[in-house]
């Protein structure tokens, strides 16, 4: 398989629809856990939801390398420096493995203490510990999956990456069915079964992703590339990867604080938050796919010194993201009771979840701005600005506002949603002005060279 280093040969729709389906499959994997565990109990759903909050933060830490490498590789491809792109890809895989092992070890050693500080008690705490020990201990598998899948997409093979995700999703759902409820002669393990299914499906997918990258990369990676540290490459990867991760960690840390607020509102609010989040993922899914697709194109265009095209490409992607988000969110609001009814029959949980789904229209439109513009700014090398703005908006504005709405005005879970919506809009408008200023044009990571392109469009 070959890949064209020229961004003109790649289109936003060509890149985005497989990314959309791949992300959809990953989200379906999480929803499958929620739906199937809701058949066990709302307590099981709450326990897994709390653990996944921390697991997601750890995944973001591990994405420091994969996100940074994907952007650097993209710019090197745009500059037609494919040999160096392959070396960076190999280095990124080794670095991701090291970070993944460290994170997995940390969760095994400190996981119980972390959960103990989250105001959890009784069965919820017990189930959360069980799930964290298994999923957290093998989280390094996800670190490597992140590296392989992001590199495959960067080379333009988004469709192939999607098919691997499809297989992982099918395997995970089948494993859930067998191990949560005890079908096909397996024991009924509940939360433990969901954790085992997650680990096994990730392990199988990792093997396939590794094989696929070796097939699609135009200049093969050499064994020495995996163990040769280049200060220049590491610096460039971290220049983009660290700010990206810090911004995402800030966001997730704030979400964890909001989760802590919710634990004081009782089990109804805790379960409602989990169900509302599960539904909201599908609302912003298309915006996220467009943001990732735009980033691939912007990285190559910036590397090729075609800033005007990069500028227009991002604004076009933003228009599509906003339009689709409004359409999907209105649909969700109209059918909110039926959608929530798929997860639970508890009337109080249904009522609270439906309230925050309506507020989601304000939240998700603001989020669409951030998912497209922030990804494009990162791809252009302008990642530091998003960190500073994110901290000011999320930590300094959103958290105090949420505390005031939840505890002083007594708004409960809707107060959390309004605080998050305020943050999304403040950051979204700021990122809009940043992109329009074109300050990102000075942040390119690589100079183009006349090295010939290897190829043809990804199939």
C-alpha cells in the first residue's frame, strides 16, 4: 500500500467518514458496557463510570506521544520527508509503550487509594476496584493502540483503521454477552466480565493494528529506529504532544471535580450523569471526526507551506461540524425519553437525564467550535495557546461557576451542564479569533524539501 504525501490528493470527506465510523465503534464499545451492565444494576453502571473517568485521564496522558507524533509525521509528509517520518513513527511507538507501562503500574499501585478518595462506599466502591485492577493493569495495550491507529490515520488510511475497530467492537460485545451474563458456557461475572472482555478485545486489536501499520507505511521502519533516541524528534513530538495532553488533562481533571460534586447529589444524579454522557458522545461524534480529519489535512498543508488552504479548510470543516451537531442534538432532544429508557426504567433517573440532555444543545454547539479549531491549531503547531486559554476558562471560570450553580443555587446536575457549556463557548469563541488571526502560521515544525513523493492515494 502507498500513501500520497500531497494534501491535495486527500479530501476532508474521504478522511472523515472512516474516522467517524471508527470513533462510533469505540463509543459503541463504551455504550455496550453501559447497556449490558445496566442489566446487572445501576450500581454497576455507576462504578464503571467512575473508573472510566480516571481511565480516560490516563489515556490522555498516554496520548502525549501519539498525538504529538501524528502531527509531526503529518507535517513531515507534507514537506515530502518520508524517511524521517518513518523514524519518528518508530520512536513514537517505543515511547508510547514506555509511558503505557508506567501508567498501568501506577494504577495498580495507587488505584485503590484514588477510588477511596472519591466519596464512594459499599458495593459501588467494591465493583469500581475490581474493574480498575483489570482494565487499569492492562492499559498499556491502549497506549500502543493509540500510537498505531493515529499513525495509520495520519498516513491517510482511515478506512483500514476503521475496519480494525469494527472487529474489536464485535469481539468486545460478544465478550460482554458471554462474560457479563454467563452465556456460551461462560460464568456470569458481571463487572469483572466486562473488564476481561475489554482487555482481550484490546489485545487482539493491537496485534492487527501493528500488522496494518507495517503494510501501509511507505518507507518501512527499521529495528534501530525503535531504540534510537533523536533529541530533535523527541523535542518536536513533545512540543505539540505535551501542551495537547495538558489541555486535555485540565479538561478531564475539571470533569473529575464535577464528578466529585455529583457524588454529593446522590445515586440518581450519579447514574444520570453517566447515561447523559453516554448519549452526548454521539452528539459531538461528527464534530470530533471532522476535527481529526481537518487536523490531518492542516498538518500536511502547513508542512507544505500552503497556509491559505489550511485556513480555508478549517473554516469549511467548522461549518459542517456546527450544522451536523445542531441537527443531531435536536433529534436527541425530541426523542430523549425513549433514548434514556434504553438504559434504565428508574423514573427519577429518566427525569434528571432528560433535563441535562435539553441543556446539551447549548453545550454541544460550543463544543463543536473547540473540536475543530483546537485540533487545527495543534496540527499547525500552535498548541501552547490552547493550554493557557483552557486553564483560564475551565479551572478559573467553569469550576467555580459549577460550584455556585450546584451548591449555592441548588440546581443539581443541570448546574454542572450549564457550567461546562459556559466553558465550551468561552473557549470556542477565543479559538475562533485565534484561528482568524493566523498567528499559527509561524509555528510550523518542519521545512519542506524537494524529496519526491512515494505514491498514490490510500484506498
